[in-house]
């Protein structure tokens, strides 16, 4: 049963702040404030209006869906046990990571009042300063600011980004962001469930089942994975076109409305988790770097990006690199048995073992029967998958493609057809 949200204080919410003023200066002690953007429906689809839903009484909170934390990147130490130049520090990323202090909770719920009454939503709860420190407030504010900016675009809403419908602060200082519920599974969930299904079938000795059906299942999986990745890249292209970097792109940051491979035609992947998003408008690059972009710009300088134009290009290329790692993850984890490969092991294999030489990586994987389906997937259309992956993971950030070029690559447009 849904319960009315308890212990909320709307007195601290300000909904009249302009978009230009929606910059959060926590160094001066300001608390979370809401920009004025809300979602409405027109004959042409979803559009934005003038205010987010900031009244907590407008929502009902349901069951806890789960919680998760973030990894803190403490260093970018480059290629381990190899000699490298200063410029390589911004290109090769084998980070030392630790568990962050900010713990996010997710709840399901619905809108209880107004024209959107009955709409299913997901609550993303950031802890107050007492539990999560100032970092939690800054992450919540940055995510709110990013969504508000992107949803105010004159082009309307991008269907490949989750939709923010409101937010509020509780008396205990927790920041609640409210998103339209467009799916409870992530790309990581899909990959995990798919690999477990492969393992279960093989352990049960079903390797000799109908070859025609097996072939059709592989084709459906390839189609699903490509559409998943294509949707994620469309969302990323929209962000880049509107001067925003994602900076935490991965399988867990993509929401899926279905994980049924037969329903690939109805699949709509959506990017979420914009807490570390970076504003790359030129006027913003001229100011002091924000908390979440300091490391990015240090790596940009180390890679030889000194001007504002070069730093902006580096930031976009950095997102493309993360998207390349996502592409590799989808190829290897989704087409292999469970526990054969995980994201960190795959990243080490690509970066440290083979130094981003994808041809050498292919030769290595080809010798392992457990990785054969992943190799076959990337081999499609005369190795188009490896070609795309090599481009996205190019050690020189200047040679990586933009998101639009990835979307239009022959692997993305011709393989499934």
C-alpha cells in the first residue's frame, strides 16, 4: 500500500528561481533549490512548462526498491607497470577506486494530485549532510540542475533521458528527486540476468538444443544489445549537443523499459545518474572548476588540452571513452556465461594487458571458447564491432568519434538489418 510521504517540509523550497540563476553555490552555504521546469503533454508529445512539482503532499511513497553507493576515484594512475608520457595520463584510465560515503535510496511511488495524478514515479533520495556530508547535497543539486537545463531545451524532451518531474527537501535535510518511472531494470540487470540464463542452460546440458532456435535467440540478443547501446548514445549525443557531459556512463546508469529480447522493437533505453554531469558551456569553462570537474580538467591538461576549446573536446571524448567501455561490457558480459567477465576485469584487460590494442585483444579472446560469442558479435560485418570499439577507445582523445558518428557507424545501422 502506498503511504503519504512523511516528515516533509516545503518551506525551504523555492520555485521562482530563474534558469540562469540555477547554479548551486554550496561553498556559500546555500541549500538545494528547485528550478522551474515541469513536464506536460501536448499533441506533439511531452514538453516542459514553468515549474517542477515541489509540494511533497503531491506525492505518495511506496516500497523501497533498493539502495546503492558511488565509487570515489582517488587517482588515475595510467597503465600499470609500463612507461608512459605525461600525455598518456589523460588517456589511459585504470583508476584506484574506493567506496563513496553517499548512499542513495530508491523508492517507487506515484503523483497523488494535479493533472499528472496517478503517474508512476521513482524517488531518488540523497542523505542529508549529517549522513552524507556536503557532497550529498552537491550531487543532488548537480543532478537537479542538469535535468532542469536539459528539459528546458527548445527541442523538447529527449526520450533517451529519464524525466525529472519534481523534488523536495525533508526536515532532516534529505534531498528527494522525483523521476517518471520508465522502468525498474538497468542495462547491468539485463546483462546479469542474460549471462545467468546462459550459465543455467549450459549447466543443464542444453547445449545441443534446436540449432535454429539457438540461432534466432542469438540474433534477437544482438538486435537488443545494439538497440540498447544505440539508445544510450542518442541520449549522450543530446547531452553533448546541449553542452553537458555525463561523466558516469555505465551499465547501471541506463534504465530499460523492458529486458525481454523479443520486445526489442519497443525498447527505449534512458540515461540516468547525472550527479557528476559537467557543464561545458564556454562561459562556464572560464570560471573556477566545480568540485565534480576538477579531476576531468587535470586529466585534460595532462593530455595536452589547454585552451577552452581543447578542454571541451577532451570532455566529450572522455564520455565517448566511457561509452566504449560500456559497449565492450555489453558485448562480453551479455554474450558470455556469468562471472566470466565483469566491468573492472574487462577494463584492465583492455587498458593494462593489451594497452587498447583491440586486434591483440581479439586474438586473445578468440582462443577462449567462453568468449567466442562475444567475438562473433564484434566480428559482424567484417569486424565492424571491433572497428567501432577501437575508435571509441583510441588512446588519443582527438581521434575518438563524436556520439553522432557512433550512432551512424555501419555496425549500428547495418548489422541488425
